[in-house]
């Protein structure tokens, strides 16, 4: 195997083992090496230490998720199916990936935060702008909706998730909570529309 192949196998092995345990720290380098079919020395030679390996796993998970969402957004699927595919993918990741890894993705850790912030600014926000634009064209999103308001809303959501990253500790046991949060994100919490700003009286 080439060094690139070994690196890819190690990250895949680590993600697999991290996702099957309640405590990432209990997964030994030896176990990861056995799963990746390399020696523990090879892991240290490539990643230098355990923390770096964990950060690379987080980066790979984010990269795969972004590429998947890009493919969905740029596909010919109708708007509702795009949203369903994106949301189902996020639910799947939350269900299968260890909560500690998800917390790392939302944390302010000095090693991973700059990467996550860059992904958010240059990948996630532009994708959401594309989604909103497509939704307006297909009649699912209010055409009067100011895109600046959408961007501000996303910023608030992102900041909120970072400040409450601990909620993901028990999210696997309460996926209904994630479903409710997702519902509120898209629909708000009102079942019936109320003329809050007196538009109907004008």
C-alpha cells in the first residue's frame, strides 16, 4: 500500500471503531492498526499522535458530508426530495457516528475550530443559499424572504449549536429531539400562521 492508501485506511478504520463505542478513548491505536491492516508504528509515523488522528477523522467526516450534500443540491431532484435527502443524511450520521466525534465538530477546540469555521463559511453557507434559491424558484420558499435574513439565521443556529454542543452526548438516545429541532428550523413552532406584523390590516 502507498502512504496515501494507508492514511485513508487508518482514518476509515478509526471512524468505524470510534462509531461502535461509547468512549472514543477506549479504542486503542493497536485496535485501529489491526482494523486498517497496518502496524501501530505506521499510524504514529503518519499522524504523530492520537489527537491528530481524531482530528483527521473529524475532517474526513465533514468532507464526506459536504460532498454528499453538494451532490444532492446540484442534482435534478425536486426541492422537497433534496431537503429530505439532506436531513435524512444528517440523521443517519448522528445515529451512527459516536457522539464525541460530533461534539468535536461543534467544539471550539483550537485545532479543529478553524477548519469547521472555514467549512461553514465557504461550503455550508453557499450551499444553503443555493437551496433557498432553488426553493424560491420551485415555489416552496417565500420569494419575499430576504437572503440576508437567512444567512443571519444560519449564523445564529451555528453559534447556538457550538454553545450547546453537549446536547449531542445523549442525542442517539433521543433522536426525536433532533427531529423536533429540525422541524422548528424549517417550520418554526407555530402550527397556524399569525399576522404578527399587522400586514393584513394594511
